[in-house]
């Protein structure tokens, strides 16, 4: 059974079990009847009750099979989830007022027992009737020391979850490796081995080799391969442990830049804020339109192809600030300080970022967000992908009208330095951080700092 199907099935069955157990408890407590007053409170709250129990199941790992390795783990996690769900449901009903707190104590007790039995029971049954087989994960371990060998043994014991260790990479801790798992290469050849062995996951157990592994993978654009490290103490101080194999902690270095819920909230804020700004700044948009039309003529809006999330192309909108056909002779070039192609009105629009206001349309259309790495032109993207290790990483998120690189550096900051700011933003992003960048952007706009 594929992992995704198991997770969906678990959530659906648990939701059914929670509600069926409560209804059955009412029948048992009240002799086959459903008293309107008592049952009405449940009927009004069943969606919330379901969400509470499923949330408790998520907290205790019932939807992460790797955390429930054996029947005892399943029983323990089910007991914790059902107990927490029962306590939270009772608390919500109590604070909601007398109308909702009408479950009898016996109904709560009967429902708890039924839920626990069924949570455990259906999982045991499924394990016996349909053994779960996860999609294969081909794993390469960097290092051949004691910890690397222990990790390989633990992963081999979990082969039913799809784990397959394809080999070791020789690191700074070079010692004799397990004969059953070959040493395939040194760290500087890791990119070729990843491609040849179709590796899905690299785990670094040799800290001294981490930098070389990251650089080699970045140069080969292996951004789809999951990269993890067994952390040293100092690394734990600056990061978080994402998972464990037995008692071996792992930190993922290629985790998704933002969780799905944060992306959804950010999109709602983008749409609402862009509509508000279009309304508030409509006089500025009209004046900018007239200024461009009277001094530079048609066209007023300049469109240009840019590269967005997952390297997908889109056209960005800006007020025109350069002479017509500015690149007809030079070809694609970045605008520099005192660029002669920029008109006097265009220089004013650029200084106060007014030329970028039409990008509100890009935000509404979903091409961009307010905050993120600035979208670059395909010509330069191809060049930077070939020249700058790790440049592909910045395309894992939606580009932004402003970003940490724009408020922290100058207009002509090098692409390498901008990439560092982009990656800092991506892997430490919060909605509060977005707000701070937007506030700083307003300050930059009002002072004209960093503009050309």
C-alpha cells in the first residue's frame, strides 16, 4: 500500500471510529435511545470533536508509520491520542457552556474505551491482512565510521519501509565498512554516484565531508535529492532535528522551504493586500502612467520574461523607465549605476520603486508574492545555474516583489551575495519576517536607498 493511501485511509477510518464510538456510547448509556438534549450537544460539535481527535492522532504519530514500529508502539500512541482527544473534547464542551456540556460521564468513558479498542484494532488488522510496502528510497551514506555502519544496519532492519542503502561514500572517518554495503566513491565523486545509482536520499555521517558534499551536489544541480546530516552538538544549537532512525538524530538540509499552511495563508494575504494597494495607490498609478506617456510615449507598461517557481517562465509588468528598444544593440544586460538608457522620469520611478507597482497584477495572478527572491531573466538564470553552486535552490519558492536581498544589500549586489540572502529568507521564513521585510521596503522606498 502506498504511503499516501495509508495516510488518507488512517485519517478517514479514525474519523469514522471517533464518531461511531460516541454514537454507540449514547445507545449503550441510554438503552438504545438518543435523547435529544444530550445528543444535540454532540450533533452541534461533531466536526470540532473530529478535528480534535485527528489532531491528537497527528501529535502522537498515528499518521507517521515510521514512528509506530511495532504493536506496542501502536497501542501506546493510540492510548495517548484517544486520551488527549477525550480530555480536550471535554474541556471544549465545558468552556462552551451548559448547552454543550451535556455528555454523561458514562458516555465519555464508554466512548473512550471503544475508540481505543478500535484505533488499535483496525491497525493491527491492516498490518496482518495487507502488509504495507513503501516506495523504495535509495540511500547513500557519507562516511564509513561506526555511526555510519550503525545507521546502515538500522535502515536495513527497516527494509519493509522501502529503505535500501546502495552504498557508502568515503569521508574523513575512513575505516573498514560493512562488506554487505560497498564503498562507492570519495566525496568529490558523489554527484556521479547519485546519478548512476538513482539515489533519492543522502545522509552525511561524516561531518568533515559535509561542505564538500553540499558543494558537489549543488554544482550538479541535485536539488531533488533529500540531504540529511547526523548533527554534531553545535549544529543542533542552530537547527532542529527533523527525524530519527532508532536513536540516531537526523537534520534535513533540503526540507521544504515553507509548510503548506503557511503558503496558503501567505497567498490569501497577497491577494487581499494587493487589492488594497491597487485601490489606495490608484492616484500614483495614474500619475505614473501620464508621466511615462508624456515623456517616453508608448508603450507605458514594459513586459519582460522572468523565471518563477520551479523555473517556470512568466511575464513581469513594470512601468517603462528606459528608452525604447534599450537592448536592441547590447543584448540582455543588467542595468548599472548611471545607466544612460534610463530616462530622467524613469530614474525617478526607479528611485522610489514606482516602476514596480504594476507587479501588483503579477501578485494577483499568482506569478509572484510580495516577499521572496526577486525573479530573474532566463538569460541570467541559465548563466547563474552554471556558475553559482546552489543557485537552483532559490526557485523552490515563489518569487517576490521585494525580498531580504533587496532590503539588506544594494541594487548592484553580486548574484552570489543575493543568493545567500535568498536562502537565509527561504529557510527561516515566517509571516512576521515577511512583515519586517515589507516595513523595511517602505523605508527603502521613502529614502531611495539602494535604487538606481
